[in-house]
C-alpha cells in the first residue's frame, strides 16, 4: 500500500473508532461527525490509490464517491452521511444545536453507513 494511502486509511480508521467511542459514551453529534470524517478520508485514500494524486479539498461525499466510481448500491450510505458535515458541527446550521440534534439511533445509523463505505474502500485498495 502506498504510504500516503496508508496514512489516510489510518486516520479514517481512527475516526471510525472515535465514532464508536463517542456513541458508547452518548456523545451522538460527535459520533455522527466522526462517521462522516471516516467515510470522507477513506474515499480520499482510494482516490489517491487510484490516481496517484491528492483529491480536491471537499467534504462532499457524493462527489468523492463519483470520483472513485463507488457502486450505485453504496450511494444510500453517501446520501445519509453527506449532509452531516455542517449540522453536526455548527450551532447555527439548524434549529437545534448539534448536541440536541442527534440521538442514539441516528448515531448508530451513521456509524453503520460509514462502516459500509469503509468496507468497500478497503476491498478496492486490496485489489
């Protein structure tokens, strides 16, 4: 595995682990935020692996998914995770602050979607 890809996947795995830990201690907004980050960094790792260059600076998982030709059956995961970049961080992005916007079920859902994306990415990188 290329060194740069390895670094991005290492961080994606750390973010996924942080999502799990925050879910366990009931910090749901941060779990959702880390789930988004895990998927984003994994997709960027795959982009680097495929193209031998850094992807553009974006948090748009749909765009990143298209850039690595993620299969259609994984787009649901991207659509679920994608909009969480802003509302999981900023109190003025929604009617409720992030700490009040998420619950256990939403954190679990986002974690499952991030795990799905990361599983697919890891399979691609191994090829």
